[in-house]
C-alpha cells in the first residue's frame, strides 16, 4: 500500500488551534497500522512543534481509537476511507468516514463473546462519540483527552 497523503492541514502556529490533518486510506487491512503510526506522528508533532501537552495515556488511547475505527471501516465498508485528526480544546478528535451508511451500534455486553468489542472500547475511553450518516456513507468521530488530570483522570481542557 502506498503512504497516506495529507489532503489538508492547518498549521496551529500560524492559525492558532486547531491543528488538523486528513488522510485518504485505501480501505484495506494495511491501513490500520499505518493509521496508528500517523496518529502517533501527528500527536508527537503537536507536542514538539506546537508545545501541546500530550500525555502517554492520551497518545496510547488515541492510537487505540484510531485502530478500532479504521478496523471497522476496513471490515464493514467497501473501498476507500478518510481519517481526520484534529486537536482542539485539549483533546484530539478522531474522525473516520467510510462508504457504508449503516451506523455502528455497540452490542450488549457479553464477556463470552470473542471479538466485536471495538465500539464498546471506543465509547469507554472517549470523552465524546458521534456517528452520523453523510450523503455518501457515514462519519464516526471520537474525542480523546490529550492529558491526564490530577488523580489519573483524563482531562480535555486547554489547547
């Protein structure tokens, strides 16, 4: 698979928050690892180039959410997908668009079920979650705090 190419980016240093990037994904299984690396690089760049606070937990949870959302897009929607990352208000919004109009639904808890827990995981770690139909397909967005608040809680304040 070829390297995902940024489709658009707004520089936080010149435009203020938010810092964002959107990439096209081929829609196959190779996108998952590539998307995780892209998310880690994006947050690292926010930390190093724009002095944004990003905890290790925020980095790890963002990569987990990216992995789950891109996996679902590759598994359930034919063809290409788009992934957007946007830092604003002390959180990163992970958005994945795919061509399938069916909105994801978290399944009832079942400790005996093997697999298909991705949406449950995303909803458990995200500060916010939204899925909406688009003229073509759907867009799924999860908001992940970038830093830990005192006491180990995740906190989404400040940009």
